[in-house]
C-alpha cells in the first residue's frame, strides 16, 4: 500500500507522510487560534463562518507551500493563479484580520515544515491574545456618550441641567443647540464622560425630574461595533 502511494507522489517535493503531518498540524494549530478568538470575542457582530474560515484557511496555505516546495516556477504559477481571484469580503474589525492572518501564518509555517516555529508562534500568539483580553488592555476607564433632550429656553432650566451634569458626569460639553417644535423648545446635545456605568440610569432619571425637560436620550458611544 505504501509503495503504491509513493508511485503517485513527488518525493522530490515532499513525502506524503510529511505532508499529512503538516496538514494535520496546521489544522490543529488553527483550531486553537479559532478557539482563542471565540473565548476572547467581546463584540456584537459574531460570525461563525469567520471562525470556520480561520480553521480551514491554514490547510489551504499549507497545501500551497507544500506544492511549491523549492520551485520558483511553481511559486510564480500559483501566485499568478491566485491573483485572478478577487476577495471581496471586508473585515471592519482589525482584530478579526489579525486572527485570520495568524491562521494563515500557521499554515505557511507548517507548509514549510517549520513545525517548531509554527507551534511556538501559535502558543505565543494565544498567550498574547488571552493576556490582552483579561487585562482589558487599551480600554478606557470612563464611558463616553451623547445625551440629548429638549426644553424651553430659560436660565433656571439651564442652571438645573448644569447642576445635574456636574453631579453625574466627569466632564461635559455642549455640542449642539437648536430650535425645535417651531421655536417653542431648544434641543440640547451634550458630549459627556461618565465614570461609572451605574450613573447612566441616575443621570437620565435626574434629567427627567427637571420641569419642562422632555425627550431625554442617552447614546453610549461604544467604540466596538458594527451591527
């Protein structure tokens, strides 16, 4: 059986046993990368197909590297063939792009039979991803938002709004002021910084308690996500 398989393989490129080990290792490493992605994902636009693409992409890159071997001509031919394909899928989160690139890199390393580099690189990448996730690296300590409401124009109302914002916000600045309801009301929009997520409800309740103030809306500007 082994001799029969050998007759159909190019031993000068790579032995079929080594190729099988490389392909299985590539798939196993990207399974780990995909699992780390699932564990550390914190957005809203989760895609199962992206996770599956990570796991399968390494097999393709590994297969291409095994097929190329040391042949420059084969490499040029494969590059030319791939240039015909146009990939139109966009990834709006840079983190998704990094995980996909890590999966492809694992496939390339295993395809070159640099198994130690592939295993070590995947391990360090997984450790870095988990560390950055659990330490909340790069996150801000306060929550930025935009609060909108409408109220009649009066000094008393302006002072009451200012007092509420000073009590519940770290900082605030008026960004929009325009007439509404045929000039009977003034629509306000404030950019605010809230030190504590629990202060959101208290802020909205305090604004609603001001006489004449209506249509209070608080929009939290979470930097994440694209639905």
